[in-house]
């Protein structure tokens, strides 16, 4: 009996984590330092996170080394020949990211685009 309950609990927990990770899928918009409009597209497959954004010159930048574990997010962007590590937390329809660019800490808040 205990094994059945434990097995069921593990399956439910696993499915809830997988569905939570799926919440990141889609387009997200925000502003860097309340000045520059940005847009990201994300896709989660298990703990692997892929996607892209548009760079300062209008070019597409592909996410590298993307990971999502629960509500923790991390990925790397190459902007102006510099790898920028982004780390953050997913909270419902809000994604809060922190990064350091050229010695300056910054924060980026993205909201999921509603279709």
C-alpha cells in the first residue's frame, strides 16, 4: 500500500514539474533597465531550455546552455562577442533575470505574451 501511494506521489510530482516547466514556452517581453525593449522566445523540453532574442543590432541571438529546473532558469547569450550568463526565476507569467555585462549588474523583468 505504501509503495502504491509513494509511486503515485512521485508520478504526480514529476508531472507537475514538467507542466510547470512548460509555462515558459512562448514569447516574453520586457525592458532592460527600464529603457530598452526586448523580446525572447523560449521552449522547454524537460530541463533543456532553448530559444532566442534579438540583439542590439537587430540580429537573432540563440540561447546557449539553457536549463530550467523547477522555476530556476539559466542560459548564456553572446552579445557583442561577450558571453552573458543570465540566471533567474519563473513566477507564473513573470520571469525575473539577473546578469552582469561589462562589470555592471542588471535585472530584466519579462512578462509572458498573452495570445
